């Protein structure tokens, strides 16, 4: 990396550490450069996205043996497939022969996966099945030619991958958030909608945006504000792995049932929005779950796999369609704001600004603290480099 790039990443690391050592009531945002720097993005890829549990989808996308979808995470091509025993594996979608892409479709069902280049064929669990005309090749050992399998964990029906294989088990780290979510019974909700898209904004811009209720009245005056007004947002104390807030429903807004019988009256009146760091952002409402799996796509773009879950099972049910349409409408409102934000962030004159009080932007403060814990000036992992 050129010296000046290293230097600007170093100065952001230093800035992050100094900023987050302030008291919470003096919370401030990061300079624009935090959201545009290629050098800092390289650190994020290496020290966050390669090392953490990253959500890449929902088990409802691949309910049957042989079902699969393909996706990408920081230049790793992934093949997520259900095998004959019903297990979900996250495989490398890179052929063990000469490294071409094995599966080229976005999703589907296969008896086996055939690399189109020289037709090496893999079983549904990634083991090599056949390799044409290879018997006389001395270096060829079929047992060593399965598709590599990444560390995988399912939490709350969401599929997580850990690329470098060093992350501690996820579920035990989520126990207290599980407690907060328990009565909503997200696990009973079916996947009803799923879409892949790319927005022209840094991944941290969308992560922060999803997690703060301050912008609702200004950015979503007709879509979200009448339902979940900014004024009724309440921060939930976060932990190392996550941050959250509750967005309470306007008392004038019709009840958002059907409610699970476990839900308290208070829970019937709010959605829990959380970020499982770094970038899995979810809104568990009284009736539906909206989730966004985010990952960087260059410094100025974010790849999004987003979906909706609910108790209904028919994606064409008019009520489901209306809810997905509402999500599309407020997503479009956010996209517009976040793409102008990215444009404005090319400036050299924005050094950060004051964050709104804890209930409104405290989640951004928690996120910056998380970023500091991984990439701050004192980060042990980086110091060793
Ligand atoms: S690269 Fe896949 S079969 Fe040759
Ligand atoms: Fe928004």
C-alpha cells in the first residue's frame, strides 16, 4: 500500500480512538474520509469482514436438499447449499481444478454442481464426485479436491459465515439479545421476500442510517414517521456484539398484529431494531421482520441482501405485498439520502459533527465504539502487523 494511503488509514484509526474516548454525551461523528478511504476499507475487509460472523442470508432461501444460492463477501465467491442430510454448508464457489467459478446461477436446485470449464463435478456437500480424464494425473487426489467449507452458524434462521475460521461461536454471544427478542418469536416467521441490490454509498452509511431513528421524521415523513415517530425512539443498552433501540408505534396507528401470545403490551407497541456488528441490521416488528445483510462493495458502494419474514406463508398475500411495498418505499427514501451523502463525503472540509441524544443516535456511538475495538489505534491485531 502506498505510504500516503497507509498514513491516511493510520490517521483515521487515531481519530477513531480519540473520538470514542469522549463521554457519551459528547458523542461526535467521524470525518467524511472514514466513509471514502480505500486504505481504511482494506483494513475493514481484513480485520472485520474476514474475522467476524457475517450474515449472508436466511435458511428459508434454501428449504430443500440441493437448493442453493451464490453470493460474494469481500471477493470470496460463496456457494450456500443444502446437502442431502439437510445441513446448510457455505462452500467456496471456486473450482479446485484451475479456480474458475463453479456455480454461475444466483439460485436454484442441483443434483450436483458442475464447473462449466472442464466439467469437474461436486456433490451437494462440496465433495468431489467426478473429474473427467484425470485418472492418469499423478498429482490428482479426489479426496483433497472438495470445495473448501467455511465456518458456518445458523442463528435465528439466519446464515452466518466466518471466513478466517477463528471467530468464537456466535450463539453464546447473543444470549441477552435473544432475551429481548424472545417474545416476538421471529423464528416462527417465514421468509416471504428476498432481494439483492447495490446502493451507491459506503456500507457504514447504510448501517448507521438503519440504526438511527433521528432521520425518520425528515426522510420518511409519509412512510415511517406516522407509524414509528422519531420522538418515540428509545435506546436499548448495547453490548460488545450488538446495539439496539426500540421504535414505539404512534398510539394513533392501528395495532400491528397478529401478536404472539407471549408478547407483553409494551412489546406489542414497538419494534426492536438491532445491528449485529458489523453490518447485519434487523427490525423485528410486532408482525414482520425486515433484515438487511450488508457488506462493502468498494468504498462507495454497499451490497445488500434484504428480506422480509412474517407469519403468513403466501408471499402473494395482499397484506404481505403491501408490507413489502412499504419497505421498498422507505428504502428508496433512504437510498436517495445515502447516495447524496456519499457524494458530499468527498469533501475535505467535514471533520465530524455532534450526534443527537442517546435515544436517537446512541446506536451510532455504539457502532463507532465497536469499530474502534477492531481498528482503533491500540488494536492488538493491527499492532502485530
Ligand atoms: S476450472 Fe473447473 S473444471 Fe477446470
Ligand atoms: Fe430510513
